[in-house]
DNA sequence: ACTGAAACGAGAGCACTGCTCTTGACTGCC
DNA sequence: GGCAGTCAAGAGCAGTGCTCTCGTTTCAGT
């Protein structure tokens, strides 16, 4: 689409991408704090002032990287879930969808709906594992979106719309199993939190009991506490090679949420 | 102690403290990224070069603030636990320790031992609440120790010795209830994680079953996932006033660990 | 009490940063 | 073909972390 453009527009788009690529490269080497507009321009063989025609400020460049990171992480997680979903369907016999289509995210969400929770636990594992893997492969980009926010930086609306994709993908994993959650009733939810949960449920998961949603919230925050601790070095003295700690905790949280223990 | 010192030593100590105070003030205003050696020196009416006689580099100044933050947070949590412990003992009748001694941390740890888990759940609440309160009162200092690590900064040994104080305080809360944990057996712990847990247990909590320790690890990471999400704005669309979400989740994790539901 | 050494504060200076403004060259539409 | 809009480049500003030097002050050993 839009292949008919002026040479100037195409050049601008390409250069914008090159700037982001180079900035992402520098980000991976030294972190966000050391990302320098001048260094990016230098590496690209252009004057630093020219770069300001593409990104009005350093923060805008960072914002672009943040948005890309949100997209990449959500894409990684949803495609991992889709793969797990396809595998589960294949082994379950109803293999109308070959496992050779791992790609698209939207397909994964649709498939999760259709199969009505077949292999929800496998999808849960895939989701959590994919988030952790992406975080370990792109630690600085993870830090950009889930670490300390840059000072004085207020996320624009577009950013938080991208940020919400990942929790929605997690809800997509849990929703199909909504009818078969094996969790104890639990304690009554206090009023304010109850209305907050009701608002979420109304928008995104009407069939999910409120207590289950509250448990997903706990698991959701636990996942990122765990990953952040691993990446930021807070597991040094305890669970330093964190693979088994992570896998075991993911399983514990699946139990906690009440996901059926089947394959 | 050590009141007999030269005037130079006393001046150095005092100026060191003033530098840290001013740096902490600037940290609270704009965050670690904006902390400037020159600005600190300017505010103190001295040349920036003079400040380098007290802290060899900006990172060393940050390290000092990090260590102070670890100490302050652990102090805050342990004293809150001690207060809760005292209250529980007072209401239980065995009021040999008046509730008017909230101060010292060591006293709190000792008291937690003696009472053999009386009101462990109240202590759990106090611990989690104190950590959250401190984080909300000192967001930038919290970000300093639990947010994105500064690039190229490798924590010196002294720092991680301070960092371990807080999880040990949490173990002090759980340990007295070790015999009365009401949690299901759970799944078998994989080998590597098992040895990691055994190493922790051997050092700090021999009487705690391994499964219980694994559950504490989950709760421990969940707590910081929750606090980081709140402070860093990731609860914006969901549980934005996070008070009830936090309190409810803390209670859920107490259930998860198996703490008795008594007062 | 005197002296040499260590510590100290101040200032200049280096290399770097984000960002702005001006200048001149180029592109693409009318 | 002209002309408005876009572009890259350079100079420059105010700020940064940090180093070096230069006098001064303070402490400790004799």
C-alpha cells in the first residue's frame, strides 16, 4: 500500500527506520541513559542537527523505540501462544489447522477463541516463557518499557494503547478456560477494587468470574516482578540461574489461577 | 563512639552527609538521571571539583544513595513488623513487651522469634504495607534500587549485603509460622531450583519446608511486581488507585503461602 | 614547636551532551 | 521555469562529568 510516493517521502521513511535501528543498536549496547543523538547521527554519517528533522527531541526518539518495543513484545507473546495453541490442537486430534502457520498474532487470538480453552495451560506457559525470553534477548528494551520511567516523561495515549496489548493477550489465554477454573472461592473483593475489576471484565472478559480476574492480576504482576528481578540482578544470591525458578513459579501461578492441569 | 576525632575528620563526615542530603533532595525532585554533580555542588556553594574529593565519581555518589536507600527501606519494614508484633502480643494477653517500643530493628527480629508466630499474618500485612508505603514516599529512591540498574554499574558486595536484609526480614515474618502453614503440598520442585532453595533454607530458615520457601519466593517477587507497576504507571487503566488491589493481593499471597488466617 | 606530608577548595580546561539558529542547496508542484 | 517547502550542515549556547594544577590549611612525627 502507498507504494506511489515521492522519492522524498520514501527517503524520509527509510531514514527514519535507519535512525531507529541505529538507536536500538546503541540502546542494546549501553542502555537508554547512554543513548546519544549525536552518536546516532555520527554513526549514520550525518549531522546531529539533521536528525532533529526526523525526531524533534531525544525523548521522541525514545518514545518511538518504546512503542516498537511494546509491539515487538506483544507480537512475540501472541505468536508463541498461537504456536502452543496449534500444537495442542494437533495432538488433541482436531488438527484442522496445521502447526506450520506460526506467524500472525490475530490468527492466534482467533484460534484461542475457537478451541474453547484446549491446552490453556500450555498457552499460559508459552505466554510467560515468551515474555521472559523476549526480555532476556532485549534487556534494554524491556527496561525501557517496564523499568524506571524516564524522568518527566509522560506516556502519550498511543503508547498506553500499545501497552495494553500484552495483558489482553494474557486474558485471551485464560478466557477459554473460564468455565473450568479449579480455584477456591477466595475472600470477598473490596468495593473499589471490585468496580475496577468489573470495568475490566465488562470490556475484555465478561465470562471470567471476578475472583479469577483478581487472581490473574496477581499472576500478571508476579510475572513481571520475577522477570525484572532476574534482569536487574535481584536474584543474585538466591535463584541466580532462574530457568527452573521461573518455570516452577509459572506453574505455581497457573495452579493459583486455577488452570486445568492437563497438557 | 569515636568522638575523639580531628576537626578535619568531623568536617569531612558532616560535609559528606550534606552532599548526600542535597543529592537525595535533587533525586526526589527529578530522578536519578537528572542528578548532577555540578548542581549539587552549586547548591552547597562549593566548586564541583571539590565534591570529587568526597565521592570519586557520580556513580559513587549514587552508590552511597543506593546503600542508604536499602538501609532505610529495611529499617522501615522491620520496624513496622515489630510494631505489628507488639500489637499482636498486647491483644493476645501476653503483654510482657509494651507496644511503646517500636524502634529498633534487631528487637523486632528477636521478638518475632520469641512469640513463635503469633500474628504472623498481621506481620505479613505490616511488612508488605511498609514496603509499599516507603516506595510511594520515596519513589525515586525505590527506582534507584528496584528499577532499571544504571548502565555499566555493577553492585559492589557491600550493596548486595544490604539488599538481602529485606528478604531476610520477610523470612523472619514467615518462619515463626513454619509449623502451621496451611498450604497444599504442591508439585515437586525441579533439581536445580531445589538446591538453590536448600541453600537459602540452610542459611536462613532451616525449619521452613522447601515448598513453603518456593511459595515465599513467588510472593516476594509478586510484591515488587505490584509495587513497581503501581509506581511506574502500569496500573493506569486497571487498578489505578491501587490501595485495595494491593491490600487484597497481599492477603491473597498470605493465603498462597499458607499463613494462618487468624488476626 | 617545627616541618613535611597529606588533605583540601577553587578555578581552568577538555570532551562530550541536547538543542537552536542560520545558511545554502535541493526537490517537487503549479 | 520559478518558487515554496524540505533538507543537511555548521556554528554556537548552555550544560554535563571529570581531570589537573595551584595555593592554602590541617595533621602527625620528631
